C-alpha cells in the first residue's frame, strides 16, 4: 500500500490473487524463497507519456498515455488499450496485473500488459480520433514489436482506432509488422472472430459452468451490463444457444425488452450510430428504458457483467440472488466488487471471474498473432472452433486447480492458482530477472 499509494483497484486485484495463493506457497516453499510474489507484483516496466493533439477547431489538447508492461515470463506483453476520461495509472496496473494470469490460462504463450489514455472519444470526429491515435502512437511505437509488446483494443478502442494506430506505427517504422497490434480489420491482417471472441467466449464459459451442475443455457433468462463489444457478442452467442436475453445497459441507463433484445437494432444503435440506449426504446415501444436503478434489478437466471470494473456491488448481488440468479460470469474485467463476490459464494451461485471467463478475446488475439506470423488466414468457423476449445480448456484448468487445492467450485481460486503456477514456473526457470 505504501509503495503504490492511491492505486485502489490495483490493491484490490492483487489482494484477490494473493488471497488464493496461500495453499500454493505452503506447498511450494521455493517460490517464497525466490520472492516470486514480491517480483510478480512489481511491473517490469511502466510508461507514462504526453499526448498532444489538436481538435477540429485547431484548439490544442494534452492527454496522458500509459503502457504497463507487467510480465514477459510467458511471452511478449499482451493486453488492450483503453481510452476513457480520467484513466489513472492504478487502473491500468490492475488491468495489466489481471492480464498476466488471464493470458497464462490461455496457454498460448503471451505475457501481461495493458495501456490507454485519459482521452474521451465521445463526440469527437473521426479526424480528431485519428490525430489523437497518431500522436499516441508517436511515443508508444518505440516500446512495441511483435516479439516485445502487442497491444489490442479495450473500452472505446475498436477497429477504427486500431487502424489509425497501426497506420502510424507502419509509417514511423517503415515496416508492415502485422503482429504488432491485434484487433485489426479482417481485410488487413485481423483475425476472423476476434470482434466476437470475448463475448462468445464468456458464453462458452457459462455453458461449461452450468454443465457441471447438469444444466444448460437454452431457455434461461439472461441480463447483461454494457452494450459494447463484449456485451453485444455475448448477446449474439447466448441467443444462438437458445437463451432469452431481456436486458442490457450503457453508461446512460438500461433497457428491458421482455420479448427478447433485438440484436440487429442494438448493433445499429451502438456500433453504427454510436447513440444511446434510449433510442432502442423509442424504436421498440414494448421495451422500457430507465436511467434510474440498475440493470441488475431485472430478474434473471444468468447475469453477465460486461461493462466496467466495480459496477456490480453487494446490493446488486443481494438483489440478483433474491431473484434466483444461478450463474454470473464476468465479460468485463473485475466488474463485481469483493463483497458482491462473497454474496455469490455464500449463496452457492456459479461465479466465473473475468480472468477466466473473458479470456476468449485475448486468446483469439494470440491466434491473430499466429496467423500473422505464418501469413495465414483462417476461416470464421475454424477460428471460433479453436476459441471454444480454449475456453473449455480454461474451464477444466480452473476446476482441476480448485479441486487440487481443496476448494471445488471456487473458480476464483482455480483461475488464480492455475495462472500463477504457469507464470511462477517460467520465472523460476528464467532466473532472477
Ligand atoms: P466497449 O467500449 O465496446 O463497451 C463498453 C460498454 O460499457 C459501453 O456500452 C458503455 O456505455 C458501457 N459502460 C461503461 N461504463 C458503464 C457503467 N458504469 N454502467 C453501465 N454501462 C457502462 O468496451 P468493451 O466491450 O471492449 O469492454 C468492456 C469490458 O470488457 C471492459 O472491462 C474490458 O476491459 C473488458 N474486456 C474487453 C475485451 C475485448 O476484447 N474488448 C477483452 C477482455 C475484457 P456507452 O456505450 O454509453 O459508452
């Protein structure tokens, strides 16, 4: 705490992991001797830099860029970039720390990193977003490389932004180094199914969790938060598997549509028009939009928080349990507060933490890197098949580790322990670095 003052989210993420590691450290004293935990909580490198740019009126703005290169024990630093107002170092550090274990769980040879900027793209023109991305990359490019550090998208960073960033990287380096960024357009080095991967993967993970209790997704009522990249494709996969998806949210409120959400309309509103959710209810009079209360007030069997960190609180969790929720899987990173997780645990609700449940996105990014390295293009079905297999493997790893360490059904412990062991063994083998 003294070493990293004011970084509450980072403390929260570290606390959760360390809480799981007690049994591992007693079984493997060599890790304690090598100060593995002390080394693991200190990023290998963290960058903060100035990002100056001009808006369409010629006014100058100055933002702050970040890249935290946390661990390269298993491969190049890998993790997304997030553009949100007020982004602080502690948030980027928590995301990068989580990413280490998530990426380890995929088994695809990628280290952990994360980055972004305190830039708000809302209301900005394409030209303004392009100038911002170009300025951001003008500093960041010297730290990147397909074998060094490979960013992707995250909140407010989609194919448009990755395109602008890639274009500037190419211009500065004079190299068409496709594997330096993932989430590219499919016509210029991007992987099929990358856009869909995080949401699809989260739903695959839910299926696996339900199957441990002999249950399935078809016919279940599903509620999600967010209506961005993760959320929209979680809706798509859940609907394809026969679930009844009735509510989702955005930063302005939430919409309930008892007939089932109209995904085409949602995509048009959120992806094409970049508009708010109240326009959904205007177009579908039977649906209701509310800016009061929470999407978690809507009764459901399955809740998928897919918006942002610490959005699902203890109060929401109590309400969900009262309304009979059976499973919660995190499409977003750390969306449930620690007291909310306790509520789910006490009630015996299946709870899939983000570092396992939303690992499908980064797994498919690693598959994009493979395709780029081999100069191959795989079809959608092949890529999605590999994604589904990775999610099944991650689920099995979590369950196996949780059982081995005496906490069956505890996906938090299972994910932390399985991810940690892979990173720790690599760090031991690589010496004091
Ligand atoms: P997007 O920017 O595409 O979407 C985020 C969505 O969340 C938007 O609909 C946004 O609303 C909404 N939102 C933001 N804050 C709130 C809030 N407080 N309450 C309700 N809704 C809110 O981001 P992504 O979908 O890419 O990312 C979402 C989460 O998933 C993040 O935690 C991210 O780190 C995580 N994640 C993403 C991956 C990916 O592949 N994209 C991979 C793994 C994890 P509005 O539309 O109004 O802005």
